[in-house]
C-alpha cells in the first residue's frame, strides 16, 4: 500500500468497502439482501462484513470498519499460506513446500487485493477444503467447500474434482452421498428459511449478480475482439467472440472432468493441477472480469511452480503485469468498459499490448505449472468403445 501511493502515485481501491458497509447498514435497518436491495455475493459474504461492522459501529467510524475488514482478510491470507505449506508437504519435501508458501506470501499483486477486497475469505475456505481432502478428511473438506460456495461461487468449481479424487478410495456414489449429507443440512439451515421468506430471492440474485451483460476490456474476450475487429477489420461482433469463449470454457471443463474420471492414479498433485486449470479457465473465458480473480487460483499455481525456476520467474512476472494492469493503469489506459484512447491511437495500442502480454504470460505460466502431456488424452481415446475394439484387433 505504501509503494502504491507513495512510489507509484496510484490509488488504493476503497470502492468495495463502501459497498460492504452499505450492505451492513441496510441489513441493520431491516432490509433483506437480494430482495430489498441488490447484493452481488452469496450470503456467507456477510460474515466478514458483519464482523468488521461490529467495531465500526462501536467506534462510529467507517475507517475502523475498513481496518477491521482488512485485519480479517489478513488472517484469511495467513491461513492460505499455512494451507499451501501443509499441502506442499504432500507434494514435496519441507524446503519446496516452504518455497510454495513463500511465493504466495510475496505475491504482491495478490496482496493488494487481499487488502482491498474480500476474495481472501472464500479462497481461504477453498484452501482449507483442499487441505482436508489431501489429508483424507473428506467430510471436513466438503463442509469447507460448501461454505466457500456460500461465500463466493467459484469454490463450487472444485466440487466435482474433489469428489472424484475422494472416490479413488470409496466410490463416486458414496462421495455423492457424503456431499449430500453436508449440503442438505446447510441448505435447510441457511437457504430454506430465506426462500420461505422471499421465494424470488434466488432469481433476484442470479439476475443481478451472475448474469452480466457488460463485457470488460481487461478480458481475453475483448482482447481477441480488438484484434479481429479493429486490427484485422474482420467485422466479427463482440457477442460472437464472447459466445466462442464461453463454448471454449465449457469444452475445457468437460475435458477436465473426463480426465479426472479416467485417471487411475489420483494423487494430490493431480488434484491441484485440475483445480488450477479449471478455475483459471473460468476466469480466462468469462466476459466479465475483476482483477482480484487472480487470488482464486494463485495458491494452486504457487504449489505447482515451487520446484521450477522458470515457473517461479513467470509467476513473479505475472504478478508484476497484474499490478501494472490494476491499479497502476486503471483510469489511464483503460476503464472497465473501454480503452482510454480512441481506436488506432497510441494509447489504444498500449492498452491492447498490456492485455496481450498479460494473456500470453499467464498462459505460459499455466503451461509450465501443469506441464501437460498426451497421456490423459490417450486414456480418453482408449475409453471410446470403437477404439477399444480396434486395439484388441491389433
């Protein structure tokens, strides 16, 4: 925060704190989130908001609310670091596990968003879920995942992969039963009463928070569109590019689910790879993007590149690029929905270059982190009935 304001003369983004504080005030006045006022997050997001609101209202100070909220997010961040180290012990020796935790602790772009957003909270719950899972505490893992989903939707991406990982020692049917044992009581306690009170609350949340019509310029979708439409002048609409990217997301997730299903040796590293790629794929392909989404998959990337010097260098390069993107370039090169310069100007091309470098560097980082091979693709092909018959004939 010191370097951001005093060295780079940029800004600390306090907008979300105003949003959180207003939500707490609305609830204290008897209003119901989603129904009486818009709230962009699932209900468990209110937990850190109310915890920070207590000292804020005791001292009658918005500043105390902000400091309390930041303190809570730092605690969540510490938990994430500890989880990375303990998970790393399942992948490496103590030294490399420490490197993985150190990478996350020194991820300065992530640190900026930990202090200005609430994404450290659901990410903390996700990492606890993964920690419990790799240490064979599957029920605790499901509880943390469900709570993480109720704090922000993205931990739900991990559910099928965690269930398939746990099924290696039981069965998929048993894991579905275990997940239902956890999720049904949570739904009865936290969700059903709200639905009874306001039956249209889920629809209000989905329409207001999940379905977004705006396409942000800091997305891969808009960057591809800028090249096709403005640079190459192909006349392709942004809605067509967005549809293509969402189709790509669906195919990638189906491919990852298939790999998770056919892989006979599901170890902890395999699970971490699946989680890193699946969460990154969702973030990469969405037409709506906030820079703090980098918090979601960074812990898994740290675990995967800790034993690779090129991966470590790429990791810090992506941290620097993300920090340049936000907050340093926001408002000068771009806003959420437009480049600052007119198409064809130097400012427009600078913005395009920044997001191009961002995309290429992150794709390289993920490639180095995952180190894909053709083995899983061959396994998938071997599961095709006609292919199996052909192999038997050969």
